[in-house]
C-alpha cells in the first residue's frame, strides 16, 4: 500500500470535525452515546477508572469534555449530554433501548434521546451504524458512529479534510459505478482462489464523511470508501477467524457462503462456522464489497484500516443500512444479525496476497488493485 510516512495531519479539532461533517446551525442539540458492559458504570464516571474502557474514555475526554469546554459555544450547539447503553456484543446488532445517565437516571433511547436530539454521536466498542441509521430514518436526526477509536485514529483519520475525502471518493465513485461484476484473486499457502461478486450495474455508493442538510443520515467515521451491495457472488475466498487465527476457505454460491473448509488451524472453529451456516443461512450472505479511498496510517482498528487506499473488504450479514434487503428479522437468531467486515490488507492478513482486483463493466475489464496497490486506472481517477 502507499506509504504515509511522509504525511502529516493537523491536530485533532472536535470543532473542525463537527462543523465539517454536519454544518450545524444555531441551537442544534447534540448527544454522545457510549457502550459499557454494565451501563451503571457511567454513574459517578466510574468507567474512567477502568482500564479496558479506552474507547469510552476517549469519548469522554476528547468529545464530551471538549464539547462543554468550548465547542458547543463556538458552534452554537446545545445539549451535550452523555448516556451509556449495554455493549451489544456484535457488529451492528440492534441497540438496547435502556441507557443510563452519569447521575444514575435510567432513560429510554427511543423516548428520551432519538426524538430530542439533532446530532447523535455514538462512540462504542462495536459498530452501531446499521441500527442508528434505521433510528435516524425513523426519528429524523443525523449522526456519526465512531466505534473502536484510538490514539492513531484521533491523530489521523479524524483530522483529515473531509471535503477533500468527499471529492476523491466522488472521483472513484464515477470511475467504478454501473459495474457488472468484480473479480478478486487471492494467493495464500501456494493456493490461488477467485471470488466473483456481481453488482448488476448498480450505482457505486460512497462513504465520504459529510452529513449535510437536514435529511436523516449517519456518517461512519473515519470515512472514505466506495461500496456496493452485491446482487450475487460465487467462487472461493480465504477467511482468517479472529477468534484463534484459524484460516479457512469459504465456498460461495448464489451470493452466500455455503461451506467453510480448513486450511490451517482449528477444525472445531470451522465446524462451528459450518453449523452456524446450516442453522442460520443468511449469516453467510455477502452483503457488501468495499474499497478504501484514503492515504492513512494503519491504526489496528478496521474502522480506519478498511478506508486505506489499496485495501478491500467484503462483509457478511445485515445490509439494510447500505441499501440492501437483509434486515435483522430475516435471521434465525437475533444475536446473529450482525454486519461483519472481512478486511484484506497486508497488516491484517499477512499470509494472504491479493495479486489483482478487476472490474468488468460494459464488456471491458479494468484492473483496480495489484498486490494491495491502487492501479494506474485508480491513480488516474484520483489525479483527474
């Protein structure tokens, strides 16, 4: 991937971030949501003294405190409350309704928060983009999800000029839209596999960070990707299980992972996945294909690392927040209704190379990525 060693970023500014992302007008109410294993740990700010809550501590120190110190007055915003809900345990699972305030008051998110705030900032362990997007459409607010933030993200991905991010994303969007299909080659342990994802000439979508106007919308930050909801898929691709590092091959037919085959690691991990695919088949549906658009440092958190130019990710499961039709009610078990990104990048999957990614559109083939580097076609789009 392209080096960012020589790249410098401005110091993180919450005022700049919020004014760029939302262009807030006078009097808009803002609220911060965090997740805790026990929401009552927000009482007396107990979570600030618990080492494992680094994400939530960033939320308090870099967002809540700064909002009250200067940003709300500078931007003419009001509110600034912070509430905690129980950690969901999975990416994009539905949010609980119960939340707790620092003074111990128990509130309802659906009655006390969503209808009463204009901007909702969710800084959490697991992504809440899908459920928060659904609530935004229902209640009319705008928001941003910032799960997994760390020091690197705070000093890079949240410091960029999102107007420029949006312009670059638009260039790539124009050059990748209305594709018939994408072909991804994988090399690992002397094997070569190809995954084909059909996109049916749909318009490419962009996650660009800007959430302007009054239309309900939720930005996923850091932003910077082009994405599609596949209309079908077939082939095979490797998957590294984060649980224990087991490597398997996923067999894909009719847009779904049908079977996992062990390459290296623990057969029990593969067996458990196969049982899940049998008992709840939609968990294997490929619900997203995404391409990073930014030059950013590796942060160790997928929320930023999947936005790096030259990386690619596919996702299984829930897709309604992306324009797909896989909603939580279609899963056999509610705890399975996740949207799980599978990121391919040198730091994340060092044993897996992607020698080439191709786009087929109107009978022509365009190389997009080679060995995790953007192709001359992609570079040409960005330079236009």
